[in-house]
C-alpha cells in the first residue's frame, strides 16, 4: 500500500475501503496481532484519508478463505454447509456456535483496539462485517439446518411482519402475500415452497450469526457497521448469487434480527444500476455502494448514485489498479461540491441523469422548473454524443449548480401560466473553501443551441440552453428568470 496511498489521495478520494483478515489478526487462537491494522491507520493519516475496514472473518465471497487455518482445518468444531447431494462445501455453517463465538472474540478485539488507537482521531469511520455471505445452493442441508427449516418461523420474525406490513420491501411482501400472509407455521407454510423461502430462511440464519459476532464489538466501539451483498449475475437465477445475503428479498430479515448493523449495501456489477439503487433505498436503508465498476461507467454512476439516489458513498472495486482519469475527474468535482451536496441531498433539490443512445432524454423537476436533459447535439441537429451524465442542484430560487459532460439542458417553467425561461447568467467556475470562484461567462455562442428563433418563440423557447462539453467535466452556476 505504501506506493498506492499518494495515488489514491491524488484522485480526490476521501475514504479507502481496505480489508482486515481474521487469519492475519489472530493467526493462533487467542493471540492477536494488530501490526497491519496500525500500519493502515498510520499511512491513511499521513495521506489525509479515512478508512472503512472490511472484516473478512468467517466468510469472504461465501467461502472461508480468510478465516484462520485453525478454524478451517477443524470441521468437527466448526461445521460446514451441506448441499442437496450431501456434499460438505468449504463454507462455514451458520449453525456453528463455536464459529460464531470465535469470530465474535476476534471482532471484539479489533473494535476495542480501534477505540484505543483511533477513538480520538477517528481515521476509521465504518466497518464492513464479513463479505458477500451466502450459499451457492438454495440452502444449507445439514441435519441441524433441515430441522430448523421444518420447524416454526421464529415468533420474533412473525411479530415484525405483522406490525410492519406497510414498511416491508416489495420483494418480501410479495412472497408472504402469495403464500396467504399466514401469521404462524413452518417456513414453507408461511412463505410457500420454493427458492424464495429457502433464501429468506438462509437470510435469517446468516443475520442471526452475524448479529452475535458484532454484539460485543459494537458495544465496545459503536462505529457504523454494514454488510454487503452480491446481487447476482445477469440471469438472476438461483445459484448465480450467494443465497441468504442482504438482498432486497431478505433486507427486512436483516433489519429485524441484526439491529446492530446500520446499512445493507449492494455490490452492483450486473443489471440496471438505477433499479438496484432504488431497491436498496427501501425501508429506511441508507444507500452505500461498497463495490461497483470503475472507469467512465463508474464516473457516471457516481453522479447518479449521489445526485439521483442520495448515496452516502460510492466505491469502485480495484481503484488502486491502473489509471482511472474519469473517476479522478468526477471525484474532483464531488470534492468541490461536497458541502453543497450535503446541504441539498435530502430535501428534493438535487437530482441526476445518465443518458445513452437507448435513453437519450430525461426530465428533472427541480426548483419550480422542468429541466429537459438530452445527449449533446450540434445546434439542434444530429446527435453527436452517445452517452452523457449530469448532476443538478437547485441551489436557491432561480439558481442552479450543474456538473457533468456531453449533455444539453433547456428549462421550462412549471405552472399553469405559459412563461418564457431565459438564462440570466451562466458561469463556468470552481468551488473553494470561500465559495464560488467564477471563471468564464458563457452568455454567448456557448448557450445558443438553435437559431430558429421564430419557431422557438411560438413554443415559448429562446433557443438557449446549457451545453456540457465532452472532453472534460464542467461545473456551471446558472441563474434563470421568467418573463411573459
């Protein structure tokens, strides 16, 4: 990491997600070594960065590759998941009391150490617990798991479902309703026979295990804790993702049984990015994206997640590998805009758009105006961009902050009376600690999208709008006014 820290800092990143493995923390049972943890904290401080530590304990990507050898080599003490064919998989079972107790001791030791060495400086701001837990089959088929599956759904879960029916995720509500919304019974009686029920069952058992792991550690040092879920490959078929993780179907299960976990997070590599953001913004869950694609796709999605879905963090995977100028540029803009984003993120005055040839237009309702966002054209003629993205903030009445590239924006006034919207002042510039520093005034050729003025006047348009160039991110401050 020593050669990587300065490069990350230069990319305008403010927080780095980095793993801490159980096998390195406790190579021999009961003997803890915090050398690597302390080194991470020291180096992060020297580069003015914060840390989110990823606790690779019992599970990492379903399996147990980061648990100590003294755990993995003793399946009698630490039993494994059994699949439908009777095979023992290299996955520790959630029904392992010894595994939960050992993981809990190590996690508690880590949290207590963080409090001692970092409680004042708070370089570490959050901890991920385990990583992408789940099974590749529908569920654990060990004897103890089978007995639990045919037994009654725990009363704690049933009580929650009955008292919070209006707050359940759409996915869980649909499964429960389809089975008759029963108030008691076995897992299949309450949720029906099928893979969804097995997934809910496994979610309950993973979260029961993990809640026990974090109990003493969270009590010792109450940093925010989160879990991440692999959301599945393109098919979405059972077995294409770890079954039992904090997916939308099981999110309420995790909320019920793990009150010490603060956030349930998606690792988004497949499917529609915006849809996954919506799915993880249900039931009061804050949106934090700990793994996703980098490059220009990541740069565009960062603006969409933060501006359009209220995400509190966006972390592309493998950002330490290779050159990622698009992300560095977007993060540089977000760094400038952070105080403004934080002031507007929860009041409905900020939104974002991501456009491509399949979705070349979008409208945003902000500040009493409709913003018509399109891919960039050349004077209202042929479309010349194949993708673009923008974040818009209604900073105050009749004033907008716009950041993005390769899009055009025109304004329409909301309201019953037809009025014309004019661009009063368009400035390119930057934000520094003392506020806005204007650069060029762009009230000439840069805002003329069309010169067919007579035809446009008949439609209450002026031919003007914003045009964000393709070769670099642009930050604009735009004043608008209305006239009859």
